[in-house]
C-alpha cells in the first residue's frame, strides 16, 4: 500500500529524476532503521550456485545502482544478492537525456542510458564502505567497456575492470549485450566471444593466484539471439568453463508495445514484454548447456509465478529491475516465497 502511493508520486516525474529521488529515499529509510515499512520479511532459502552461498535466490539486476552507492539500502529490501554496475574503466556521462522512458500500460521501461557511471575507482570506493559487503553479502559487479574504446580493443577494458574489481566482488558479470553502446553486441559473435572468454579466463586464473580466492565469471547475453547463436554461445561457455551465464539483457524488439507512447524511443526494452522472449532464450541455453553452466534468469519478472517459470526453464537464480520499479520491495518477498514453494515440491 505504501509503495503504491509512492509510485503515483514517482510516476508523475521524469523517470530519471524519479530514480534519483527514489534511491535517496531508500537510503533514508535504511538509515532510519525502518526498511520494514517497505519490505516484507524474506525467509531464508539458501542455495549454492557458482561456488557461492546465497541466502535466497532472488537478486537485484545490474543497472539500478550503477555506482554501488546504495548497496546496504537495497540489501535491506530482502535481496539474496545485489549486482552493481555496469561499470567502465573511466567515468562517462552516457547518452544525452532524456534516456529513460516508462510504458506503464505494459509494465515496461525503455532505456538508452549508455553505461553512464563514475568509473571503476569510484565504484570501489563506494562499496568499500558497505556493511553488506563487509558482512559477507553476495555482491556481483557488472563490467563493460567505455563508449569510445574501439570494439577491437574492448577486451582491454574488460580485463582492466576485472583486475580492479576482482578482490571486491563475489562474482563478476561481463556485459557484452547492452544495445546502448555502439557495436557492443558484436562481441557475441563466435570468433570475438571465443577470444574474449579466453583472455578473461586466463586473467581469472592469474588473479585467483594473486588474491588467493576464486571469483566466478558470468556472461550476460541478449534476448535477441537466433537458435544457432544460442547453441554457439553455449558451446563456448562450456569450452571455456565459464562459471555462469545471465539470461537476459534488454531487447531491441518492440513486440507487445508497438503502438504505445514512448515505444518508438531508441534503447533496450525491459519489463513484462520481454518475459516470454528472455525465458525462451533461457530455456534454449539450459538445454544446450546440459547443466554444465548455471543460469541466472532475468527479464520481465513481475510476479512470483514469473520467477518460478524462469526456474522451471533452467535458472538457478533470478534477478529483476523493472519489476522492482513497478511492484516495489514486496516483489522480493513474493518471488522468494514462490521459488521456495517450488523447490519444496517433490522431484518428479
């Protein structure tokens, strides 16, 4: 009830302005010790994935907290893990505003943010002060390339970010699937992806020796993949022994929103309209991976039933972002409870 009233206020504002005010509000509620006003209790439902122990399988997707400024406040909403970023080596402003648009008729969002962030060093400064991290909370750091780094040198940006965030991250997500950085999705091609994954895994091995701990690597892929691409990506994930795959990012499709206001805005579409497409890709990846690489299911989760569908399609963990905007913190508890019920059912 409280969030539904707050949402009316926020949705009367420009989307990016509302985002800033909303994050400040979550910080205030957390600092005041009254996060319970927004969040419902989430019972423990531990799961081990990628060699990590998650208190529950429900995570916040990257994009909401690009600079790791609100980790403790977001964790207080009941998430089992938080993913921050996407972060790039150098700070960059992203695309010109306006660049974030709601389509409330379909519980959807279009963004063309363009990896706006304060750079990897600032993110590290921010998360160093987070109690969630110091107490052993599972923190994913999502890395990308700067917009002005040529695509043929993209691997250098990913390797620099991996080197810098390695000791601070529980896992590192490699974002090659945002539609808002020119040519980025070219890295999903067979040859480019093979080369990138090879260099990342070599760096991971060196860093594990240097830091005395193994930090898993997960690849984030697009929903706009043909079946042949899905099979090729799955083969490379297995070949390079990647630790996880995140399925999926936003879509360039406008199916389901074609004639609605803001539908013609450029950028990636998230929220309810991407659910079927992203879940189909997840299922095809799961079939091609044969259980060798765990999947984090994300895309269009707006209810507990949606999250269960991701699990049934092959996901070990789930994440959402747009659902948090439309449904608020109550969605965390709803999703966690629905997955716990599903996991408690006898195996057929």
